[in-house]
């Protein structure tokens, strides 16, 4: 399975969030730097021809997004990532497509920043 590790310490605000994800996943130059655009790119994780991401997965080999140091992620961004990753999978299921994204993290503190 493609394992993509992102250190949440690198993400301090929305600008750094979009910088880190765009760099890591190779989002296209026209990436809109908002969560709707993030969802669009992540929905295409199995569509090599779309050009939406350089990271690819399949139904039998999904992309694992490992968020390291999740306790450092600002709460608003944490909540948006969890909700948006779930929406990516829901959208794909609604289109009769397999899920290709799994989210992994371990929260050590009782709350996120």
C-alpha cells in the first residue's frame, strides 16, 4: 500500500496545510488551495490520467495517509482533514467506485490544538 507520511508539525495554518499537501501529493498547478479542491484531488487517487496527484492507489492497494505528530495540528485543520477524507470515500462509494484513501494517526493528547 502506498504510505504517505506527513509531519503535522509542518502545518501551522491553512497556507502551510495546502503547501505541504500540494508538495507531497503533486497536486496540479491549478489546485485551488481550499478543501473542495483537496477533496477533488484526493478523489482521483486511482485516476492516473486525471493529473490530480502523483500518488496513486487502487481498490486493492489504497493510499494510506499517515499524519505524524497529529497533536500539533490546529484543531480546525484536524477536523477538516478527518471530515474531508471521509467525504472523499463517501463520494467514491456514491459513484460506485472503491475506496482508495485510508487515514491513519495516533493522538497522544486528549485534545488537538
